[in-house]
C-alpha cells in the first residue's frame, strides 16, 4: 500500500511517500525558518502564504523522488489539526482537491498521534511506552498502550519547551529557531554557573512549566550590562538548558516508575537536544529502562509520520469526505 503524507500544521511544508507503513521512499520538507527568523517566532499569516507557495512543488517533488504518480497512490494522509488554522487549511484543501479529482481515498490525521507513532519509521518498539513530545508548540507526556490507545499524563501549563528555547535565544540575540544554537553554545558553558529556578508541580502531577524559567533568564539579563552577560553567554545558555532538561526528565522518569513502564520515546524538535538525550539515556540506564529517539528528520515535523498514521487508519477502513474541516485545537 503506497500512501502520500502531507503536513502543513505550522511552519514546515512537508510531503512523504511511504510503502506498507514501513519504508519511506521520499521525505521532503520545505522550512520557513528564514521567513520567520526576523520576528523571532512563527507569524501565522506568513506561514499560510508560504504553504500556498510551496505545497504543490513539495508534493510533486516527493512523488518524483519516489517514482510514483498520483495514479500509483492507494491513499493520502493529511494533517487536520492541531496547529495554525490557516496553515492547516492549505494542506487539507489541496488534498481534498487531489482526492476528489483523482478519486484517491484520503484521511485527516491528528498531528500529535503522528508524533507519538513516528518511532516506528525507525524501529519496532513494543507497547506500552511513554512518549515525551517536546517541540516549539507542544510539551506533552502520553502513555501509548497500543495503536489508537493513548493516555494523556501531563503537559505544559504555559510555554512549550521549544518555545522557551526560542524566546531565551531571542532575548540573547541568538536568532531563530533558538534550540540548536543554545544546544551548541551550551557545550562550551558551565551548566552550574547560574542556578535558575525549576518549576515544581503538585504531587502526582506530570505537568511541565517553563515560563518562570524564561522570566528568570530575562531578569538575569536585565540586571546586568550587555557586555557583562555577553561575556557569560555560554554559561547562561548551559544553565538555562540544564534547568529545561531537569524539568523534562523528572516528570517523565517519575511517570515511568509509577506506571511501571520500561520504555521511553522522545520526539518533537527538542528531542534533538544533545543534553536531553544524554541525561535521559543515563537516567534510564540506571533504572533498567530503555530510551528510543527517532532520527532528527523524524522528530521534527515531517510528512512520513503523517503517512504512517494515515496508513493505519486507511488499513482499518477509515475514509474522510469533503466535509472534513481543519481543527486548530484538535485533541487526542
Ligand atoms: O518539532 P519542531 O520542528 O516544530 C514544531 O514546533 O512543531 O520543533 C521545533 C522546536 C523549536 O522550538 C526549536 O528551537 C527546538 O524544536 N529545537 C531544539 C533543538 N533543535 C530544535 N531545542 C533544543 N535543542 C535542540 N537541539
Ligand atoms: Zn509537531
């Protein structure tokens, strides 16, 4: 079964072709980082316009790379939410048009479900597993019991982890997106140089919170001359990052222990963070657990995870029609 997957929920226009739910034969992404970089974050209106410009060439490119024509497709999967509504509408409308004109079945896919399942594009993992999804838009912890069976355990109460990275990078004039830059800069800094606060949640909660930390960094910078903190940039980055990683690792490990789950999967753009990977690997090894992280191209937004999720639904006989709408607040 050959499935085309299309993703336009935020600022990446992506398309991929997947064979039998396993083999990715094309996976293309057109990033908008340059467009949003001057603003230090995604500007929704600009994002939709970029999607309009790029979606057909990206779909065309993926089909050409895969050596498959539209007539060779058994189905199409497209993200229907959650995300920016203007961005979602571009992908969904284009796919409805293609599905109608060429009579190809299509399904609308939940973007969060796709992130939770993306690991299967890289390797087999047995159920159940805990999935920590940390990106620019989400910080969520789910127990994945089976395909289609997801239990919400916790989420951020304010900023997403990647959003905190991006905002702190903006304060420090490091550019957008900020995660990778802070990750790199931290390698030459001392993570114990500054003791930034860690949010503490009530007992039994697996929630996250990053806005207090972000504000603490803001105060730290404001209370000093620019030259003074510029000279300390790597230490600030490393200390901030250590606090983020502490706040991601602690609830995840606690949930794994309390629920007796032995496997943890990291996903979303922040899963590319070298310190998070290192700390999670050390912590899980000490507790006899496993940690799995898909390669960066499958952690960040991509069409392959949408195709994979769509493949499972199509196989179960689901078909969407032209009445399906985008849902910016779609939950799992
Ligand atoms: O999943 P993603 O590509 O897009 C969505 O947000 O949906 O994630 C992007 C986020 C950005 O906030 C970026 O700063 C962060 O992931 N990120 C990182 C790293 N690489 C990307 N954060 C920390 N360390 C990294 N190495
Ligand atoms: Zn995403």
